C-alpha cells in the first residue's frame, strides 16, 4: 500500500511562531487530508487537499501532487494548536485512507 | 461539514465479555464506513472496511471472528469486540465518506471521523 511519512515527528513552538509540517507519500493519490487530533482523541478535519493550495484562518496547506508531498503551515501559533497533526492519503485505485505517524506539536506560552 | 457519531465514548468491561460500538453518519449516507484502532502515542491503523449490505473487508492480521462488523443501513455500522481481553484495550475510531448526492463535491470525497471509543478490558 501507499506509504505516508510525516516530518518532523515532534515540534516545540513558542506561541506566535510559524511552522511547517511536511507529508511525503509514495504513490499518486486521489485523496489527501490533514487532521488535528485534539487531546480527547477527536480527529478534526483541517483540509481535503489532493492538489493545490487552501487556506483556513491561520492554517494553510499546499499539495504538490507531481512531487508527492504536502505541507501544512501554521502561522502565529497558539497554545490551542497543540496536539497531533496527521496526514492521510488514498492511492489511486484504492479505497483506504492510509495515515502517517503524525506530527506532535507543542505550543508553549 | 458532515458529522459522524460514535457510542459509547468510553467502556470498561471484564475480560471475556463482548462490547458493541455503534457508528452513525448523522447527516449523510455512507455506503462505506471504516474502523480504525489507535494505541497510545501511535497512528491510526485501519482494521476493516464496512460495506452496507455486504460483508466487511478486514485488513491483514485482524481477526474477523474477534471483531464483528455489521453495516445494516446507510447510516449505521457496528463493531463488536467479542470475548474481549486486556490486549484489546485501545481507542477505536470509526469513519465514513459521503458518497451520496447530499453533499457538495469536496464533502463527498472527504472522510469524516467519529469521536472514538476508549475500551478498557480488565
């Protein structure tokens, strides 16, 4: 199946800083999503972004499908941004969403 | 966006009992639902794909007799952990995609997740 790799695995940020999370995937995809898992375990949909760029408030994401990577940008980070960010993708011809290992982000005041 | 509910949110049971977890798509129809499990500090691992009106497809290494899946309607899938043992303790999360015409284009391809069920087997 498709391999999804995320980096960095752990990130500590000062409140107000910007950061970039990276997701590499091993095959062509027809679905790529970014999630934020909150402390209670709920996966919050951030972006559906198999290609292109999207923005939602302080978050934005870019997927370059031809080069098989996606980036999640967090600007002006806040303590509520802490948690694990997951990238997940579905390979063309497949039906299953495969997850990366996540980026553990801690924002300190 | 679309909403997926899961019940119960937390369950503690004795070893040897069976536990049923329900997953519902509240505002869309889901011909396919997915069940994941997550251990502490780890990623989500797909257990099975649940197809409405047919048998579930299990991932390699997942015991279908241990984890019974029923997808009786377009809005409900259930996972039953039979004869649960302490090693079955985990966080179980269901997911669904909106394949219908009720949602707009992007929503129809986005996969939504329930809030999860924490299972502790004593």
